[in-house]
C-alpha cells in the first residue's frame, strides 16, 4: 500500500517529520518498508506537444521530432518510439534532466542529427506497469490531452510527493487513508478532519436480491452522469497512490477506495436486467474480462442478472457491463462478503485486481456506508450525478459485548471515555453508549481489548494491578496437550463469528495447518492442507475427550454452511458441546473446523480422583460389524456404550470399509472397546452383550 503523505495530512494534523510518522504507523501494526518520493531522482522532465515528425536521413528506425515546450521554447528530439504521433502530449527530458535510473540527459548528435533531449517511457519516469492502462505499458507514456506544454511532469503526475510504502498484512487493513488517519489521531491525540459526504435522501429501491454469503451490501444508482477526464488534482493523487487513471466515474471509485480501503464496483445501469444477485456460477457460463471471453469454473461466486454473470464477486466487472463514454446511468455497488468468497474466486480464476487485493487485506465493515456517501458527494460534483435510488442491507448481529468504563480501566489504566469511543471508531468497531456503558455488537471483549491496546501503545500503559484472571488449569492443560500434538495457537483479529479470523488466515496458506484459537470459553480447532482433514480433526477431538475422561458423541448435523456429509454435532450425554465439519468439500486441500465449549466439557467431565491401581488396569478388544451404509457411525458407538455396562471405559470407531468383500449398500465398521480390569470372562460377556444389542437394534452382524 502506497500512502501519499500530503493526502494523509488532509485528514489528521501531523507536525512530525515523515520518519517519525513512519515509526508510529509501524507501532500500530502496519510495517513501513520504505519512504521516499514517487519519482525518485527524476528532474527537469517537461510536458511537450509533438509538432512534426520527419524520418532520420541516416537511420530507418529513428525519427526527428519538433517538440513544443511552451515557455521553454522548442526542442528537436530524435526518438525510436513507434507510437509517437503529431499532436501527442509527451514527457520530454531536456538537456540536464535526470531519469529514474539516475541517467543524465545531454544534448548531442545521433547519427549526425542534433537531439536536445529524450522522449520518455513510463519506466524512465519510475512508474510501474500496474499504474498505467494496457496501451501505455510499452512505448512513450502519453500525458493528458489538457496538460499545458512546459508543465513539470513530476507535478502533473504527482511524482514529487512523499510517500510511505506499507507492507501487506494478511487479515489486517487500516481501512485506507482515512482509517490510518483515524488511528494516528487516536495514538497522537490529534484532531481529525472527515471528508465531505452526501447523505442521499431517497427511498429504498430493489436493485439486488440479497442472498448468499454477505455481511453487508450497499448500492447507489445515479443518473445524468457526464463522462469526462478527471481533474488534475485527482489524477496526481491517484498516481501517487499507485493507481492509474481512466476517467472521472472510474477514478472517483478508485479515489474513494484509497481513502476508505473499501473496494467498489460500478456498472452501466442500462446494460443490466435487475435485480442482481450473488450466486455460484453454473456449468458453461462465460464472462468477458478485458478482451478475453472466459469460461467460468463451476461454483465461482458471481454477480448475475436475469441473463447470466455480469461480474466476478470482489474481483472484476465484466467488460460488457462497464461504464463507457456514452453511459448516462450507473449503479455503484459496495459489499462486505463473508470470509473466503473473494480469496476463493482469485485462486480458482488465477486472476487478481486492485479490488481483490483490498478485499484480501480486510476492509473495515464500518467504512462501507462511508464509502458510498463519499462516492455520491464526488460524483455529484465531478460527474454531475443525480441520485435515483439506494439500497442497503446488513446481516443481523446476534453477539455483542456490553462493557463499562471500569472494565476498560481495569485492563488499560485510567481512561477518558471520549478517548475510548474515538478508539473504537478508529478500529472500525461500531458501538452505542448509554452513560458509562458501551455496547459493541458482533465482537467479543478480547477483540475490543486487543484493538485498544494496539491503538494506545504499550509504552503509554500505566502500571495496574494484575487483575486479569488466568485461564482455568483444565483449559491450559487442553491447549498444552494440543501443542504437544502439533497445534499452533493463534490470536486473530476475528470477525462476526469466533472462528472467522482463524478461517480467513488459513485461506492464505498452502501448507498443512494445525491451528487453535481460544475465544472466551470456546476453543476453535482447524486442520487443513490434505485430504482426510475431517477424520483427522475428529481423532484429535476424541483424544481431548480421553484427556477429560469424557466420551463424546457425534451426530449428523452442524451449521448449514458445512459439508452435509462431513459435519456433526458434538455432544456429551445430553449436553451440546459444539460442532465439527469440513469447509471445502470440492477443493484438493480440505479444511476442517471444530468449535468446542470448554466450560461445558469441564463441567461434564468425570473427576480424576486418587490413583487406583485396580481402576487403571484395562484391556482393549477390537470388533468389526457390518451395518447398512446409511447407519451413522456415531449411532453405533452410542448403542455400544449403552450395552457395554460399567466395565466399558471408551469406544472408538477407527476404520470404515466398503469394498468387494462387503455387499453393496453396506459397510464394515471397526470398533475398539476399552474395558476396566483384565478379567477375561467379564470382558467376553460384555462384548457378547454389545454384539447382541447391535444385532437387535440395527440388524448388524459381526465380521470375521
């Protein structure tokens, strides 16, 4: 992320030098990897107009051009550029100029003809290809048609601005320049200036049939649009932020994306059949992206109208639905998707964009409405847009944290409640306040505390009494045992649900993962990276149950967004402990996720008691039974527990077999039974009871 310093200072009062500001930004959790000016060492490059072109008398590939440099007069420049033409605005490096690579330009003769400078490409000005339209990535860079000859190119393109280069940070984004300014204002205790906004006073319209993996969706329709070049000040800022310019409507959306961190997409409203909807792509569906008509893999999340896909969600709008010079009505869409939607689209299509990179960095949900109001204000002034209608939808939030000032001070020391509210806004955490009590929906207290600690800075914390309670010993023991099994404990920024932070972090990884995270009393486990993740995670849960001297049950159920054949409700007796399921049923790298309530597990676990040599003696017996394929393994183990009697300590299904030795429509389950003691006659009698009970209840038969 490239942050123009002048643009940042528009929102927050900054008196410190660039180097000190970079240290403060790094302390906020956004590493600054470099400082400098966009154009580096570029000097004395001017806008010129090509007046004439003549062939070089002694070189077929060279051309002799007369260049108008305004008040600087004219210059004769010899070039080999194939795309030079009469009337073109060019970047002319005259005698004494310095280019991005440090090359100094001097007048001289090329094959006997005087050349008083050099016509420049983007590379020679220090611009990367990503900043430019495709037709300007080779050959001469073209200056805007309205630019005056003799104008300094650095000033015109914003190449003389100081910038900070921020390293990408998976799952954490400051929320654009405005979000970064808000956090700096909290940390430096400075005043904050908000951008100019519009609040559309129009009725709700139905542009989008809301369904699918959304957290929030906002749309704005405008008419009377006038497509024209963006003003010079906007073009300069966008180039300084590493964004290339097109025309006013598109540039405004990109400008707001830089300010707020919220990706936005715009459609030609007259080319759509409303309402739009978010859905998986169907077999054989195609979408033109750029110049290429691409067949979409089945299951890619697309925005579609009544005829088919019009955009790839979070990545790009189809070429046939883009805004054009003759467009008069537009539809602007901003969305906050559930974790993984955009990342999966990028991976499956092998296609990324500036929008998708911003989505993967993690936009702040609270900036979505702000971005639409900012877009409306700018479109009204720079494109003459008139609002036709709007639509806004937000998923209900069921979880909230109600915290009072005493809670904040117990963890952070003496605080001003106004600072707390300002910090919550900067962190992108919507809240309500009644007296000294603050309610933050959609997050747990630990996440609130983490954000406030980050914004305040550990160096500003006053000494406070150690009132934080340590986790119960059984919870620490569980996590310690999981670490011994190979799990790594993470603390993620989180999301609307406890598991969303862990899941979103895992989507950016390719290697095998064993991760855990504790959010309040809930333990989230994640296994990913190879097939069989679901069964492997189930095995870890069973080992945890043995640690607590408890026996878990698994019944086909769980959240609806999990794989229907690889998900289960986890129970202990009549107590629901959580769920287990596979996330990616169609991908080669399966991911399984589980949520377990540690408090309920601890409450229902059997106490260990004193060491009893007789009780600690046990034997195991393996049996295999054939049952109908539709019988859930958890049902079989439940019946085994009921028939096993007091000697049965544990039962585990460790293998499922379907093959030539088993009739079609049936399966063989291998069960391991653990019994107290070692009296063979008692154990044999218990195994006989188990087999008899399974035969009566399920029609099961023992497999030799």
